[in-house]
C-alpha cells in the first residue's frame, strides 16, 4: 500500500511538471506579452536561440511598457513543423508575423531568413 502511494505521488509530480503543448498562436501570445513585459526568462523558454537573440536586440530599443500587451491573433498557418502566426498588439502600429518551428515537441518563435516569405 505504501509503495502504491509513493508511485501515485511520483506520477502526479511528473504529470504536473510537464510542459503543456501549446499551439503556435498560444506561443505567440506568450512571446509578445513577455517581450513587452521584459520577462526574458519566459521569452527565452518560448523562442529558439536565434529567435531570442533577435528579439533581445529589438527589446533594447523599445521603451518600458506601462501596461500589459493585448495580443490579437488574426491568422495562423501550420505546415508540418513550421508555423506562421499573424498578430497585432496595442504596442504595434501594424500587424506582425512570427515564424515558429517545433523544437523538442514544442512550438518556438524563431528568426526568418532575410528573403524568406511566409504565407501572408
């Protein structure tokens, strides 16, 4: 009986500690919100190393936000392990587009190539 309780607690701990598989749109919302909040730990968790480096270069040019970013997803296209998400926020003058790739089973924002065009 004691072994069953320990086993059950171990399974509960493991299932609670696993990362939720989020959609590309959910990932983009978290990235935009953490970017403007300058929550770089969260930002890093949801971006590839290239994506993170690119966003960090831009973040230094953005003034501190005095309220939370409100993100609206207007379109999402998934092509196997690549996704494109078009979004707008209360801090952007025009809609933005993020490219995401699957890395270790999770969607992460990454950099797009200089001549790379998405579906939008």
